[in-house]
């Protein structure tokens, strides 16, 4: 009823309820050391106290969605064998003024009585958002709740054995007062796993399915760069579904590659029928991308080309597979990427003398890359090494705070537009020259695609990586 409105809604798990330990957390070995320290403090306070050390008051887990922040918090509680108070930041916010603050007080009171224990606040950004950002009143309910949380953090003694953990994927919107030392003393980044991490995560999830003994887990880890722990769990399940659908006894590598394609490109729409002239345009378009990618040594190898429409809205797709994780991208790689993106339209123009709307997505992505080359990476010979635009966005990309800072004149803005256009025209010219040189491969590949709908480099060797870009090119206007 109304009398219980100020009570904390935290779910309390005793250690055996979490059923999660560090054995279930894979792929983040470097972070585990930091977290093991928290567990050892809860189990052995005297060992730390002998030198006057105390556990950090609060530890903030930061990282993109799906990387395992909540799982890590549960594992700490499971390992430490202490009560685990779990609550989401949004559960503090209510329509009644003062309720959120009362819930914060109640949560910390409960935790003190149950010490040693762990308090875990998930989605901290719902509660700890910077004051004055996105609030319509000068002192709204969220601000009262945040002020109460700050007061509680100052008031509680870490020697009591209460450890505060919180998780967010938007650290940039948190109030600076919340992040200062003495409140959240530590920030631990839990990032997307690298290849070694993905392999470890896959091995954890593979126990849940029946798979072929000679399954190449290394290969699966190779073809899934950028996927988070949650994505990989979903991938294993999707692969099992694909194998079940074809009435197989076990899950094989082909099921995983099909599952990756579903995640990346969407579900195949085999029922949708394109007109024959449209299929021909799509076949040349995709073969243009594929041949450009195979001709530029900086590009990832082509794995598959298809003209089967996908649920994601694409009429066909060219799938490239990276050979390794990449942390730095050179100017040459970005410029070559522009060539690959423009090659679809270049193939259409070369063969049919006109272009279609099929390249709209390619052009959008190419424009974004060209703009970043000029304004963010300082790679334009015209504008030099100045960073002209800074994105104030977080891990999630689009937030209310996402606004480009424009610290430049109208004249510079015009120069940026011209530089971006120059990069795109250069990429289009290179793509066109490359496809003119490989016209026979383009025609043969398109014919094979129309016949088979999906082809691999094994079926069409011209798709295998080979450096043979022409030395010169001319600028061509594709709009005519």
C-alpha cells in the first residue's frame, strides 16, 4: 500500500541464490584481478586492515551493453558468499516527491544490518544523471534522489563491510560529484572481448549445446569481431536453432556461420521475388563490392557474396571476414574502404549506364567515413591535422547529449564539404578504374551470382585476395 512506498525494492540474493561464480565469467581476465580483490576483502577484512587499507567505497563498472557488467557483480557476490542487494537505478524514481530519497535511505539501512554484503545498482545513469541536464524543474525528484545517494555514500564506512557496485554504459552523463574519489573510488572498464576473450566465452556457452567434436572454436572466435558476451550467447543459441531446423544430430561450424550472417545481415527473405532486371542490377552491384575488396590488400578477405534479400532491408550483401582484431585503422585502409563502398554504384554505372537507389546505404556510410577522415582524424591534406568536430556521445551512440561541437567558421565548413566531396569522387574514380580493368571478372561473377544466388571465393577464385589496382584513374560523374 501507500505506507510501503518509501521501502527499497532491492531484491536480496543470498550467495547460493546468485548461482554465478567467476568460473561463469570468461573473456575478461585482466578485470578479474581487480574484482577478486573485492571478494578477498569481504572474506578477509583483517588482512587489509593490518596496513591501514580499506576496500574502495564504490566500484563503477563501465562498458558497452552486453559485456557482462551485471554478471560480474553477481559473480562477486557468489564468490564472496555474502548477501547481494540488486536494484535498478530506475526503481528509485517515482511520481511522488521524496520517495526515491526514502528508498535510497532504506536500501543502505538494510545493507548495514546485513553486512558484510554487496549493494549493486544497475543502470546507474537513470539515477545519477548530471544535475541540470534534461531536467525541467530546478529541484525535481531525480535530483533529490541523487543528493540522498551522495549523502549516503559520504556517510557509510567501508570498514562496515558494505561494498557498493554500480554499472552504467553511459558514464559521460553521470554527475561529477558521484564519480569523485571517496564515492566511486574505482572505475573498471569492461570492454568488448578480444579474440582470446571471445574463445573463452564461447567455451562457457558451448557446454549448453550438443556440438560436433571437431568444431573449430578458434574459427568462430575469428569471425565474430566486435561481438559482446551477450551477442556470443545469442550466437550459440541461434546456431543450435539453425542445426535443429536442418534436423542435424549436432551443431557444426556451418551453423555458426549461418548464425553470424543472421546477426549481421538479418534473416533471408527467400519468398520475396525481384524482377529479373532488378536481380541483374543487384548481382552487378554486389560483385562490384566483392571485386574491389579482393583487389585492395588492406581490405578484409571476401567470405561470401549473395543476392538473396535480407530482412535488414538489403537486396544483397557482400560479407567480408577480418583475419584478426584491429585496434588502429590507417588512412590507406579508410580510403580503400571508401573504394569498396563506392564500387557497387560504379559497377551499375559501368554496365547499365545509369545508377539506382540501391547504393543509398553505401553512400551514407561512405560520406560518414569521409567526413570523419576530414574532421575527426586529421587526415585531410587541405585542412591539416586539426580536429574540427568532437562527438560528445557515449557508448550507446545516440544520446540527448550527442551534439557536434562546431568550433570553425563558415569558410572552413565549406572547405570541409569540398574535402569530403573530393574524397568520395576520388574513391569512385578508383572503383570505376578497377572494375574497368576487371570487367571480365565482373561479368562472369554476376552471371554466376544470378545462377547460384550465393557464391564463395572457392566457387569463384577471382574473389580471392589479389593486389591489382590500376595505377591511374579518372574522375567520373555518376549522376549523369
